[in-house]
C-alpha cells in the first residue's frame, strides 16, 4: 500500500506486460490535456477514431476531440457515439463500427480512443483488436467502475445472446487516461456501484487499504478528489500487478479478481440484465462468497461483518431478496470459468487474502445464496 | 534448401514462435491417424469443434470426426459445414458459428479443428481466436494453397464488404496436419492455383528451389506424392522462418510474402471476386511485379523469362487481358499495406532475392500493368 493517501495531484501506475506494457495516468483535469499526452505516447498519430458513450459525448468526448483536432499537432478525427448500456456490446454493433472505421479511411496506423464506461471500452477495444488484426488503442474511462476495473487489463469483447463476454480478444491499450473530474457528471447510483470493485481489492489483496476505506468511505461518497485518486490508484495497482502475473487468465492467478463475480453474474442474469448495476450485483456476490467461506470454515464472521458494514457505508446492497438457487445455479454452471462442469470460487480466508476453492458440494452454495436473501 | 527431394515419407516443420511455437506435419495418409496425433499435442482434449468446408466434408472431415469420436481416447465432437468460397468469410457467418459453438457447450478447453481451404481456415481460426477470447486451434488444410500459405502463420479473419481480410486476429494454431493424399480430391484448377504460391517461395527466397521446380514441374502437376511433399515442405519452411521473424507484420520482414499480392488483390477485385482464383491472380501479379522491377532497373529480363516459363509450365495464367490501371490503382491504394497513401512493393532483384520498394512513380506501375495485358 502507498504510505499516504494525500499524494501528488497526478499519479502514474505502470502495467508490466513486456512489450505490451503501458501506463495509467490518474489525475484531475486531464481531459483538457488528453491530446498532448496521447501524442507523447503515440508520436506518429495522424488519425484518431473516437468511440464515445452517448451519455458522455457532451462534454467529455467533445473536449477530447477538440484537443485532438486543433493545436500544433492536430490530426484527422473520426467520431461516433454508441448508446449506453449492455445491448451495445453485440456483434451487430461491432460490425457497424468496423464498417464505419473502414468508411472513415481507418488503416493500421489509426488509433481507437474509447470514451465511456465498461461497455464502450470493451466494444471499442474489440474493434481496435480486430480492425486489420489489431490497431492501437487508448482508454479514457468515464465511470468509476471502468477506471478501477475494465479499462485496465486488456479484456475486450462483446456478448452473445444470453452469454456475457463470450466473444473477444485480449488487447492491451497503449495508454489509460483517468480523470477524476469526469466523475462529476456520473449519476450517483453508477458512482456507488463502482465502489463495490474498490472494496473488492481491499478484501482480496490489501487489509490496510480495506481499513483506509472504512475510515474514508464518507469522503469517497462525497467524491473528494484526493481520496478518489488514492482509491483508484491502489485499485489499479492491484489489478495491474495481477494482470502482469497472468495476462491471459492461464495460470489461474487472475481469477482472484473474480471474487464475488460468479455469484454476481448469476444475480445479474436472474434479476434481468439492467435491473441491478454490475457493481451492485458484485456487492451482493461478495456477501454470498463470504458466507460460503464461513460455511466451509475458511473464515469467520468478523470478515463478513466488516465487509457488510463497509458495503453498507458505500450505500451498496448487501442482500438480494429474489435470490433463488434454482435459477442461479444453472447460470453459474454456464459461466465460462467453469471447468469440466465443476464450480470454482474465490473465497476469502482473512481480509486481504483469498483462496481458490473448487470441487465443493452444491448444498453449501445453495445455503450461501439463501442466506443472502 | 533440403538436399534431396526424396526424403522420408513424413516430415515435420517447426514454426518458431516462443510459447506459441507449433509443428507442421507433412505426410501421406495422415487423415486416418489425425486423432492420435491431435491427442499427442493436446492431451486434455475432451471436446472437438470441427468446422469443415462443405466440399470436403465427405470424405475427409468425416474420417477425421470418426477418428476423434471413436477409439480409446474418444471425445465429444461437434461438427458443422460451411459453404466453399469467399462469401463465407463474413461477420454474419462468424456470428452464426460462435452462437453454434455456444449451443454445443463449447468452453475454454474446447479445440477448433478447421478442415478445408483458406476460407475455412481463416474463418474457423477467427472463431477460435475469439470464443471466450481464444481457444486452441488445429488446421487440417485440404487445398494446396492452404497447405503452403494460409494454414501457416496465424493470420485469421473475415472480410468487410469490399475489403478483404479487414477484420481478424493473429492466432497461431497448436498443430497443422498436411496430408498430401487429400489433394487427390482437389479440382485441377484449384490445385494449379496453389502452385503459384509455391513458385513465389522460389522467387523471393530460394533460387535452388526455383531450379528444382523448373526440373520437376511435370511431376508436381501429376501430383506425385514425394515431389508434392518436398515442395510443400520447402514452402512451409520458408513461410515458418519469415513468420518466426515477424509474427505480427510489424518489422516489415513478413511483407516479402506479399510478392505479387498488391497487384493480385487489385486483379481479383477488378476481375470480380471468384472469376480468377487467388493463385491465378498471384501468378499474374508476380509477372507485373517482375516487369515493374525491370522497369526500375532492379533486375533483368532473364528473371522474368524464367518466371514466365515456370508459371506457364504450371499451367498458370501470366497475363490479364482486362488489366486496367484506371480501375486497379484505386484498389491498390486501399490495400491495408499502404502506409500514408504511398504504394510499396516487394520486387525481385535476382532469383531468391527481393527488395522492399516504396515511394515510386505511378507511371512505372501503370506501365507494368499495361505490359501484362
């Protein structure tokens, strides 16, 4: 953990991936200087393909495009908005974007710039991964969730009907620009949803950070700039380290990031996509996972209590009244992390420490779901 | 060059790509032993997804599926055919296959097996690259063109309307199985078309192999098994070496494989896709490239004459009566290898040696096209 939460106003996190390494800039007021920073990282840039979430086109994508198309290093900018929300992560939208990039004269030297949340980042990233078998890519996340999770790590892709993230590529960005000021326009519920993933990093990797979150939850909810920067920095550092150890999810190490997520995906699917935000489902999913860990004797009630209190302080749901093992279990069995039809979970043993648990009895999972209603 | 064309009945070519390295087996009667060889390379295989060209489903895909689903190491086999021909390389077909793989219960441990020519290999390879962000992949090419070219090197993808191979991924196979016996069912024109790429390797990389081809063209056309094995082996060795030096087409080295291809793509597009086979267009394209090299003073008439004679001996076209600079040049400018709007060519200086030539005057290109009518 970084010693002081009151660091400099600008922080850079390095993602160590050999010749695919990149930096995450975290600061405030970055959007207005985005063009200069992009030019630093990609000096030969002459054509930017900006794909933005309709909801943040004004003011953020607008500012970025203006910066890119004016000034001493001005370049050609193609710009397109995509509707917010999960339905945009489809092969149909992917195809439309690719045809548009071709019409715009995109080539191997063009650079895709994603401006939006996880949906836009995943979709635009997959376009970047696929156009002429891969072009350069910059992430400018505009939701807290995307800042601490989806914009880091190179997972891109779209959904198939009934199966999330089933199609895609690992494609690392060349740069991630995180401007905490952008969060000022983020709706409250979406902002709070992002905090669930922040809490997750504390539980899986960093007890000291978890304690810091307990002390500073009020400042975070008030969107205090320094507190946010620190929370995002620690989250990105954790994710960058794990991704650096297991870029393509082959060693199993990266799976620790899925704490609460096997439950969360089933919660989202049975609630109906869109009813619960992803972070809200993750919040409930972490509760189910903690309860499962207690049931299996891996941890004690104290961890669950502190997790419950912190999530509650973050105004996140900790229970799911409609939780039904009969509908959730089949969805969990279809999860793409299931191997040979066996459920596997990331479960906490103490704050800051998780274990991989496979081959467990279904009854324990059922109890964890039922106890979270 | 390998000293003797009368090698052992089975040859293996290694493709050196670090942790993505793989072997190309070249032999006769391999299809009936394909299952055993696949199990050797992928011991934990339990679900094979066989995607076959409709034209070779009987007898070849049938034999392979039978081998996989019976015997001591039998596994679950999902099988689907795709119509032959370029229109199958579309995002629509890609999407249908992905949905089918999901319905068939494919997961991260499934393996895609492509049985067919370049169209099937590119399409099935892109499905393998994309499903759950990448699963294992085996190429069993059934055309000479696919054996010596598209099945080696990891280029996968589909077309956009009016733009070939515009979408895709670099995704290396885990194994390539080349059975020369399979060529017995290949139509004559398709077989001869494959010889164009074989001749290409002689021109760009290996004067001795070119001379061997001059001596053995009759045996090749008669589909003599030992001669074919040798020609395929030298071709694959050349391609494997170049791909090993420049996997993702970033250093420019891999571009030497495109000798004749910038012209060929424009020939295919202006002739109307499907009118000329790819190898036929490459044959004419190499003639245009050689003429351009002479025009620029890079080489002499002898090279062109020997190339013309060998292509003619292989019953390949060396002229394109409809060649029209006015329609071909705009297509060439749209080629995805064009950088900053400048045409670049791979041109021969002597047999076995090519150079990268950029920034040349359009008039010389026009003359090379006109001289090949």
